[in-house]
C-alpha cells in the first residue's frame, strides 16, 4: 500500500509542476490582473472561470506546500504522543479552514464567481476536515488507530479529486489552443 501511495505522490507532484508551468505562462501574459484586476475584466463567464481557476490553483498549490511543511514540523516536535496527535489533527483542521477562508477572500477581492474547480476544492477540503476530526477523536481521545486506512484513502481521494479539477482548466485551455492551431492550418 505504501508503494502505491508513494507512486501517487510522484504523480501528484508532477501534475502540480505542470499546473504551475501553465499558470506561470498565463501570469507572464496577464501580470497582476489575475489577482487584482478591475471589474471590467470580468466581461464573460469565461473570464470569471479563468480568474477563479487561477486563484484556486494558486491557493491549492500554496497551501499544499505550506501544509507539507507544517506537517513535518508538527511531527518533529518533542512531546507526549497523545498530545502530539491532538495538536497535529487540530492544527491541520485549522489550516484547512484557513485554505477555504483564503480562497473565499481572494474571490471576494477579485470579484469573480466560484468556478467548478473552486467549489470542488472547497467540498473536498470539507471532507478532508471531517477526516481530520475523525482521526482526532479516534486516535487522540480513544487511542483507536484502526481507522488509518480509511483516513489515508480518504485523504488521497480528496487530494486527487481536487487536483483533477484544478488541472481541468489548463487541460481544457491547451486542448482549445491546439484545436485553434489545427483549424488555422
């Protein structure tokens, strides 16, 4: 099972790298308008989707990196095991809430509607938060560790689902680009 999860981790990181490359290319073309454009930039549903998908990808990847570092830091703390478990899951739940709050705030500042990718990221994050709560209660308060397989699978399903939706806009854009290029020939 660990080998499968390790391989999925590499797939996740490679996909995240290509998403960063795509949005980096978009960012060089559009500059800070992706974050703080004026209301007239949101002329169509496609523009709302563009800005929302960018904000979602930005938050998702930023919080993924920061969350990994936070988890490593939490695991390195020298404290009693049960207290460390409680702190770990509580902190991760608060951190996931911060992701949702940041995503909402950036959408409010930008003035764009939530794309399907943004909604799915919020929904999967809520499920992830529930899994964190389940582990907090089971491991932190009842010292019951048999739910770890459900937790691991649930977390991976949430992460891969969110990643698939975050990657959907770059894939769709590349597909449209190549379709236009073929039609021009």
